[in-house]
């Protein structure tokens, strides 16, 4: 057996670490760390995200839907209809009264290099608002404190505009008056796509969050667990977190393995050399 790729001249005996100088061994370890550790650290960055998403997903699977009249402090999931006692604010585009809206406009950009041209989308306008509201079912009602809750609300309105496709006049007026932006560039229209998601009185929703006491009554908000407000039902919320678990798991273990492999390769290259 020969090991010419490592510059070995005396067979297996020359592979013994005892025959390698300490300076070369230290240099190989340093190079391996320099090239491998960044990948390993990047993997470790995703570890808490993976663990948290896994914990939340499992808690979703273990938690059954509870009638609002039977709530008690702790993690909970409920299903009911939105009921706001305060006058809901109108959404920017449709001007519909709602307890939540997300008006999102993206602009298409492009970049060129020696391999060609790549197109991608960037935020142009990202306007979101949520107000406290109630959810009711046949057993009672409970206040929802949205705060930094995660809303999974389907787009109610969608359109796009581009070079030879003018934006509707109401959208152009909205972007100008409310956001100080325009749908048109110096000469041609900008390539834009528009989404608006709204949550109105009477909409049926699924909520996963934490029940707690506030001002002598039970409310649902974020706590140790996040607050998830979804139009897609229990299955939609669980599928969303299952996808996150898979993604963070791939990043966590994948980057750790890549870092280990790179460290080993550079360690052997420096230690034994390559002819």
C-alpha cells in the first residue's frame, strides 16, 4: 500500500504521529480550526432555534383544542371567531375595518456577474398593524393580546405592476400619499407586487398561545411559548413549525458536519503534505 498523495515514503510507519514534529502538528491543528470552526459555530448558532422550534412543535401536537369557557393558565390552543368591541382601523389598501392588517409591497431587483443575471425581490413597503381583540366560541370569549404575535393570515388582495403594466390608480395614490413612494421610476414603471392580508370581525381563526392572568381576568398572549394566530387551522400551524424544525435541524447538523469534514481535510493536508 502506498500513500503518495500524502508524500509518504515509508508506508504505514510514517503515518505514526510520533514521527511528526510537534510544530507541524500544532500548525495542522491551527489550520484545521481556522477553516473548520466558522462552519461549526454557524451550526451551533442554529441549535437553540432548532431546540425551541422542536419544543413548540411537540407542545402543539400534545395540546388539544380547549373550549374558551374551560381555559386555565398555561399553554393552550383555541378555535373561534374574531369579535372586536373597539372600532377596528381600516386597512391601507381595501379600507376594510380590521383588527390586523399586513400591507406588503415588494420590488424586483436584478444583479449581473460573469455567470449571468439574477433577479430577486426586496421589501419596498412592509406595513403591519394589530390591535387587541376577542375570540368567541359557544362557551365564552377571551381577550387576545397580539403584541409580537405571529399572524398566519392568507392574502385577501394581490396584484402586480411592471414596465408595461400600470398599477391601479388607487394603489399609486396610496403609495404616494401614505408612504412617500411611487410605482413609477425615472422612465418606466417599477416591477412591484402587492399583498394585503386582513383579519376582520367574524373571521374564524386558530390560536396557540399562553393563558395568563391580567387585571383579574384570563387573557391569551405570548409567554414562554409564542402566540400564533392562524387562518389555516391547527394543521396549518403545526405544519409551519414542523417545517421550521426540519430547516433548523438541517442547518444545525449540516454545518457541524461540514465544519468537521473541512477541519479533517485541512488537518491531513498540512500534516502530511500533498505532492
